C-alpha cells in the first residue's frame, strides 16, 4: 500500500505539459503490460520456443522496472536519468541480441554468434555512456559516439549480410520472415538512439538538439517500440511454428 501511495503521489505531481514525464509513465505501463502478456502466454507454445518468449518477457520487465525508477528520478530532479537508462540498456540490449541466436538455433546457430552479438552490443553501450555521461566536453562525445556507431554497424552487418543472415536463409519460412523483421527493427528502430545521443551531447551535430528534439522523449518512444516490437515478432514466430507443428 505504501508503494502504491508513493506511486500515485508522484503521478499527481506530473504537470499537464510534462511530455517527458508522460512518456516515462506510458513507457513503464506499456512494457509492464507486455511482460504480463509474454509470461502468461509461454505455456501455449512448444517447449523449444518458450525460452524465446521468456527472454521477450524479461526484456520488457527489466525495462518496466527501470522506467519506474526513471520516472521517479525525472519527477524529483527534472533531469535526464542517464545512468539508470544505460543500466537498463546494458541488460536489455544484449538480451535482444540473444533473440537472434534463439530463433536461429533451428538452423544450427552456434553460441559463438550469440557471444559476438552480446560483445558488440556491450561495446556500443559502454562507449555511448562514456560519450553521453563521462567525457561530455570537447571531442569526447563525437569520439565515443563514433566508436559506439562502429559497434552498432558491426551488429547490422552480421544480421543483414553475415552469419546470421545465412542461417536465416537456411531456416527459411517463418524464421526467415521473423529474422528480416528483427533486422529492420535494428536498422530503423535502433537508429532513433543515435538521434537521442546527438540531441543530448555537444558536437558537430549539435543542430539536432537545436531542432527542439528532446533526447528523453526520443529514447522513451524508441524503447517502447523496439522492446515490445521485438517481443511481438518472436511471439508471432512462436505462434506460426507451433501451429505448423500441430497441423
């Protein structure tokens, strides 16, 4: 009861024009609902797909918990909760990369692919944090942002043209379709994060922030779309695969 009282007290402090706080609140509720959906649907699928659905639920659950804290931090200090956001990402983004491995196991994907994607995602996030929260002056943001970008494009290459793409083509059918959709999420959906980074740091790209774009709003919308969307794609694959096996 005390937790609920505190929660509603914080919500009551939200100004009607606080669109940043609004996106934190909606993001938290959306990802909490998605977690419940994924967890409750696990037992309706073949055993080989339950781990994928479980991971989808964990991604949105971890994000929902962090968004709860980030909403509270924003309401208290009216500052971007950069530290909490990167803690969330360093847990959830590698899990999103794990989803590629899980759906490609039917084509013989090896754990080396999973660890490669996890490593690149951690590099992308750690260097991004350095540029956004540690080395925030001079050439720091641009330099660390460049390294983060290199790791991101390495992930894009692996899933679009490299080992992951070849495995998806071998699997064919629903697996290939799901893989392509996840690839589009990474290429287009994840591209929203560099925009947020540029809106919140100094560099030759400072015009992004001058356009009136708020990095927290960009990040919040991107998180909700990408994390829930990832899970729904995997859910759709599990439904298709289970239906085929029952036919």
